[in-house]
């Protein structure tokens, strides 16, 4: 029965369905990846087994990144240290998840780290009470293409080491602003 439905679809619809299906598989594969690095959304530095929140230098000042140099964002809709981003929102803006010990380096402050348990049981990292996210459109370290986005009805901003939103126009940044190696200011958050 499925093949008869596909045969009745226009070539453009079949192509769109195939591309959409391939994209969904790629997103699911990335979400389910158990390897370290940025594709898993864990914020780990390659091979480190822990989540690192550090700093980088941008045209808008110092910003927070993970240990691999990926930008982290806050969403202005989130309140009381909890995320309201799930489903399609979390697909476009994957949460920064706690993996092992969550530590800081550079100008990031360990006293501002925290976490909470998401509805799926994973632990999302917070900084100064803001749940942290990646942007799926950032293809790697040094990119901040999600800065100022209005997707899902509200602004997404980079985060300063002081915990406030960075509203300046920033599309890229230099990693290693203040060091990228974990410091001894580690914090165990959310039971990790």
C-alpha cells in the first residue's frame, strides 16, 4: 500500500520526502551518538568524558562556549532555571547536556554552573540559572549563526561569562579566549 501512495506523489514530493527523511535520520543519529565531541550535544572536549564550559573572544565581548569551541546560547523564554524548549525546538536548539563532571575554564565561573533534569531524564547544564543550548545551524567551533534568532517565538542570545545575554551582532568568534583546558574549579552538578 505504501508503494502505491509513493507512485501517486509528484517527483518533487518524492524528493522532498526523501530529503526530509534523510535529514530526520541524520538528526536522530547525531542525537543518539555515544561518541564524544560536538555531534552528541554533550559539550565535551574530544575524549575528555566531562562537560566543559569555557570562554572565547568575540566582537561582542567574551562569550561562553563548550570545551570544543561551540557557542552556547540562552533562550529568553526560559524561566526559573528550566527549559521550555522541547520537540522541534530541541531539534534546532539541542540542550547542552551534562556529561560526567561539569567544569569551567577561562573566564567562566564554576559557581554559576548548575543543571536540571529534562522530561526525558537527561541533565541539561545551566549557567547563572539559564539553561544552555547549541544551535544546530552552527557547523563547528567558532560559529555563532544562531545569535539573535527569533526562532520558536523568542530571542536566542550568546551568554557572557557574567551570565547575561550578549545582544551584539556576532557571527563568529575566536576560541581559546582565556584558555580551553579544564581548571581545578570543577563542579559536580546534577548528581554527576
